[in-house]
């Protein structure tokens, strides 16, 4: 089973530096490398948009960090039209900006150049699911089956699991479970001074209840975005210890920068720290995405582990929390595709 990894900036720089002049028109190599470096810098950490306008694009009006990413890869693609991975990067940037119409056109363009592109067809099937277009879903799934029947069925099942999870009512009840239990609590961005914001404190309250209800369970806290020299994982561990939880019960996953990194690192850690069941704790607005991605990651790592979701309610009621907006559907599918290996900046970042 293929394992998906999020490549860091250092890996990216190595890849971008490996571009050779033979792949491009003479004289374009340096410009393409600048564009790819710029695109991935703004993807990972943002930057001064006005500076990018003045120094990299010289006169093109830009509106935000992902606009910089899209423009960078669009120009790289125009200089190296044989590089379809640059077109995939354009489409990914359009999805980040909620421009699904633009992304669809870009994937169709890729199919025009490479009719056997499973990745482009799979993304078009995902876009059809986001928009609830049943006829389009059927057509795209038929096209996928024509390219690779087994892989197409895997994506059909992946999408069906996502839909089933989004249809479930959020659970606020903390269970007591038999066997080996891991309580996985997902992080939330810290304040600038390194303290926990309310959503994270609410999640920790639920994690504490789960830890007390399951006294032999281990607890995994996740989140690696640092503020004021500490990560979410650090803050979460210290909070739980201050509430009386034995430090030896707590595992810290502090390498991930986002939900995708969370679930992949959790799955990897559970290959070593085995469990029969995971109590997954996060905010109700975050749970559908987190659970969808974690279930997919577990399958990739061949983990037969039950996931029991418990939400920290961040809506006025459970009924309100059960509502799924189109934007949430988009983010669920976007990150599911990324976890599955199709989040493209192909060859640069998965």
C-alpha cells in the first residue's frame, strides 16, 4: 500500500533545483525556477503580495497569497507547456481560492492534452460530488473505470465514505471503550503569544473527559505550528498534565502543519503505538473533514482501527452543527484528494 507524505520546503527546493535546461527553451530555465520557488514559498508560508507584484510579476495585479501561487504556475506552464504538473498546480491553486469553475476548465484542458490522465478525471469526479451533480458524477466514474477499474472503485468507495460521514449527526457523548484505546485530539492554531485559543481549550476539555472515562487509554495530541516558541502539541500536553493526566500517557505529534499532516502522522504513529479504537476529538465544524481524512489514512496504512468521533460543539446546537455547507464539502473533498495522493503540485508537493 502506497504511503502518502507531505514534502517539506527543503525537499521542494531540491526538486526545483534539479530542473535542467533540456526540459525548457534556452533562457527560460532560470525564470521557471524563480516562478516555482515563488509559488511554493507563497503556498507554504505566504509573503508580501505587493512585493511579488513589483519584483516577480511586474505589473500584474494580485489579490492574495494563493493568487500569487496560481499566477506563478500559470506563467511557468506557459514557458514549459509540456509540464502538465504545472497545470495541475494551477488547478490546485484555483481550488484553494474556491474557483471551482476555473479548476474544472484546467482539468479539462489537461485531459485535452493527456486523455488517459486518471488524476484529472478523478478531480473532475470530486468536483461533481462537491456540487451535487449526480449525472456528472456518473459520467466521470464511468470514465475512471475505463482508465483503471480497480483504482476507480477505490475512489468510488472513498467518496461514498465521505458522503456517509457528512450525513452523520455529530456525537457529543464521551464513550468508555474496551481494549487498547488512543484518544487523538487535534490541535488548533495558537494565539501569537503561544497560548491556547477557545476552540483548542474546548477540545482539551473533551479530551480530558475522555481520558478520565478511559483511564488506561493513551492520549495523542497533535499540531506543529509554533507560536512564541511553542507548538500546539506542547501546549496541549502541558494543559492535560496540569489537569492531572500522567505525562507518560501522552504522545505528542508536533510535526504537522495542518489537518492533512495531522492525520497522516497520526496513522504513521499508530503503526507503532497500536490501538483497537481511536476516540477522535476535535471541533464539530472540523470533525467531518478530520474523520474522513483519518479513515482514509488508516486504510493506506492498513490499520483496522475503529474511530469513535466526539466533538467539542462550536455551533449553537447539534442541529446547527449537523449542517454541511458547500464550502465545507469543498474542503472535505479537497483534503481527501490530497491525502489520497492527488493533491498536486505533482513532483513538488503531494
